[in-house]
């Protein structure tokens, strides 16, 4: 598998945090991937109508977060497409761009039971394998997936036990609004960027 498999991690990354990075590193090691591409969404379809930081800021923070990791890269393909960032469009583009690679789309355990609702999921299952970072409490998710998509879906969805990284972007944004520190939650370069650009309700240039 080594050298022929590419990991894909999409998300809002609002902001990207240590949970994203540690989980990606774990998947990278366990799956013996060649690299992992982080793809910030322009407008996530499941978050229509919600407020989040500008796409260019979220992209910049993701670049800063992965800068020191030689097997992590960032793609701006969804920002260039603009509009709603449908996963199928991204997978089609990656399938053409990396025709000689096996694609492994990394998702959370909570997404497995909802995969049948994803736009063009049957085509997605043909073009990529899904790697679900598993955790307790989602034991029935695969059963729900099979109920909607059939037994063959199990062959394209891998459940991968991973450590639980108890960090969330929501928590980070709340801490910023409350004037609390972010040590250990985001890379220092990301924290600096947030305060320099006045994101999430902080005053630009005023780090707490």
C-alpha cells in the first residue's frame, strides 16, 4: 500500500486544531499512506446559512498548521470552485489528478450512518474508499449504512480505531470570545494568525 495510497481530509477547519492534526497523523501511520491532502471547504453543504471565518483565512490557517509536516499538504480546489463544496466534485477531481493512487477519504465515525444521504454516494464509493476514524458510541453506524446501501458498502468503508482527541473548533471559538488561551489546542502559528487577523470575535493584534 505504501507509496500508492493518498489520504484526503476535508472540512471547514474553522479553525484547524490539534485534534485534526493528531488524527490525520494516526491515520497516515496506520494506513501507510503516501501523504494526506487537507481540503478546506468553501461552503460546506451541511453548514449552509451558518457563519464561519472567510475561506481564505481558513485555508491560510490550514497551510500554517501543516507546514512542518512533510507528508501533509493543502489543496485550494474547493476555494477555486467556489459555491457549495460538494464532496463528489472534489473526489471526481482528485480521481483524475491522482489516477494512479488509491483514494482514502477520511471521515468521522458520526458520518458513517449518514453516508447514504451524501450527494451521489454510489459514485463516491466507486471512486474512493472511506476511512472512518472510529470511537465508542457509533457501533450501529455500519448497520445503518448497510441497511441503506447494501452489504457491498462495507467493502468500501474501513473502520479504523483511533485515539479520542477531545478538541473541537466550537470550543476554540468559544475560548477566544471568552479571552481564554489556546495552548495545546491549535498550533502556535494558527493562534498567532487568529489574533493578527481578528478572527472569532477577538481584537486584531490583541492576544490574550
